[in-house]
C-alpha cells in the first residue's frame, strides 16, 4: 500500500467549472435536479429518487420532524437525528408520515389554568395567534377550545387572568371529525367565515387545525417527495450500538431510508450493522453508510450491502475532528476518490451506488462543484440550521438574529454512539463545537434561490441533468492568485468609506 498519497487535499473552493455550449434548450425550466438515493442495476431505476439533490444532516440542531416535513415538501429528504430515544425518534418519523397538506398539528397549546400572559408569550414565541386549549396542554389531548390572542388588548394579554375567563369553549366552535377532506374543510371555513377549523377524533381529542390562509398550500409544492401512498418521505439516522432495537421500530413507524451516523464509517461495526439489516429486511429498506474518504472504504461498505455511501471526515463547519485527531481529507479530494471507485464498481458489476457529499460546503456554488465532481446529492447541516424549521433556538446577539447550531460531537449533543469504538459509553473528547449561524428565515424561499443558482450554472455548462453534469462537464483547478478573482476586488464598497 502506498504510504503517502502524492496529491494535495483539495476543497471545493479550489475548483471552477468550465462553461460548455449553452443551447436554446438549456434554460432553467428544462433542467431536472432528480437524483437516485439508493443503488440500482444499470437499465433500472432507484427504489427512491430525490426530486432535488439535498438531504439534511443527522443532527439534533437540524433534522427534526418540522424540518423533515419542510424539506420533503420541496423534494429533498431529512434524516431525523438518532441521538434521542428510540420512541422519540419513531414519533418524529410518524409525524412526518402522518402529515397532510393543510392539516396542521398545533404547536401552540395551553390549559384553561394557564394565564393570558402565558398565552401572549407563547404566541410571540411561535408566531401563531391561535392557541389550542386542551386538558393537559398537549397538541393531541382532549380538546376544550381555542384562544385567539389577536382578539385581546395588550393589557389583558399581560395580565394574570386565567385562560378559562377568556377562551372560546368547544361548544361555541365549529368542529369537524377526523377524516374530512381538505376540500370539505375549506368549504366549511369559507361558508362560516372562519380563521381556522378544528379537527378532532372520535374521543374528542384534537387532531389538527385547517387554516384559511393555508388553502393554496398544495399548489405551492409541486416537487413533494412522497411514497406510493402519497405520504411524505423521511429518513432516520441509526448507530452501530442499538440498531437491533431501533431499526424495527423505525421501520414500523414508516421510515423510507436509514443512514448509519458515524464520523468514521470504515469499520467492522458498520459492516455488521448493514449485514444484519439486510439479513432481516433484504432490499425492502434502504441503508446508507459512512462517512468515508477513499475507495477502499467504499468497496468495504458496498460489499457489506450499503445502498448509498456518505463522504466526508472533518469538513463540517462545526467539526474539529481534523484538529483533534489528525484524520480526514479535503472534501473535494474525497469526493473525487470515491466517485472514481464508484465508477469502477459500476463497470465491473453493472450496479450504480449513489454517493453523498457531507460537509465542506460554505457557499451555494460549492454544491454544484460537489455534484460535478461526482456526488449524486449533498448532505448539509449549517445550511438547514439557519431556517425557522430547524430545532435551534432563535436568539438576538449584538443586534443580529442567530440560530443555535451545535455539532453531534460536542458535549451538548452527548452523541457518544457516533464515535463508538467499542469502549465505554461516553465522549472522551469533543469533535465538534457549540455555536451559532446567521438566521435566514423560512426554508422555502432560500432553497428556491439555491436551486435557481444550481440550474443557472448547469445552463452555463450546457447540461440538462445531474447525470450530464457529472459526466460531461470540465473543471479547472485554481491557484491562490486566481482564487482572489472569485469575488469583487480592487474596489471600495459603497458605504464603507
């Protein structure tokens, strides 16, 4: 084995795409961003195809059910984090699978014994004025009525008055049973001039709300990633420790794909995990493995039965694995090496193994570079942590709004399973930090902007699909001097005098 690999460890910033011939057909509206998630034989199709090449990181600060719903509605996939109890993770999966466009599970819930001030604070926190009043303050408990914060003056909202003095009881509301269609619900809303319609089950437990303002939701999400039952698709992260207990419950909950979450995937523990899942469930469940940085590891995990491979060690924005342990590789070099091995494997076997680039993306164009270098899709944490839909808390520091963002290798996450080397059940040292990212608002408009940039670049390259991007484009390595030309230079910005 070669002791020293005689090539530099390169990043995405060190490459640029060479424009190709742009024909009249190469306009953004004609470009497809569909990409396979799971392995398939040449001439056949993948068991799951993403409508956009984005999946979200297996992180506490990123992938919960709320983010999973938002991303699936845009055509991507979230892998709900596994560093929580099996029951809690399965519940998040179920929430995604049970989501119906227009039917909203209440995230603002109180009891009749809560105060009006509690309601006011909750409304400011969630941004929603209508609060569900239930027997125990949980979203799917016995429904007692609603409180519309917008109906009250500030002096009442800041008071210690009990909600029982001001809420609208269920006897004065129009309530419909579970099973009503969205069309029927909207007809009730308009006929009765309602802001929202409450939906309950046969035991009078609150199921969801249908809001007047959300009536056009379905038309706004043409790329939704759904299964054969028209339910949103969702993935889940697993570890190599409790997979025999976790996997069956996640499958029962309806998960569409699993991914082993580890900083280093080139291990016997991952092979054993994959082999057990394949022995138990065959190809009925998609299993991704990683993370890796070279062809040897790719072959090892694919031979164990992995359906897709995740690439990247130490390139995440809050990862300090390279600082702490001195292992890893530049993300661009890692993608190139694994993509080359993937192509060799395809020529030898006729089986295509999708690869995912995880980490190293600081700018939107890095995504396109990763895809051009051979990745089928990218996994991102920092990108998604910035949005309203992520779990991180929104804070204001020095006049700027930020969202909390912490690594799975930080003491805050306490995800020792991700770094399991067969020893004691604790983190010996941190491999990630706890920090903040700039707040970016709602996912949908930001993601649309990123997708437009990718399609615009593909248009410049003269390609209509990600497969063409991987196989037909040319890239150039850039020097440190030409890197300086990548952004504005030799001018002074207005307002910076």
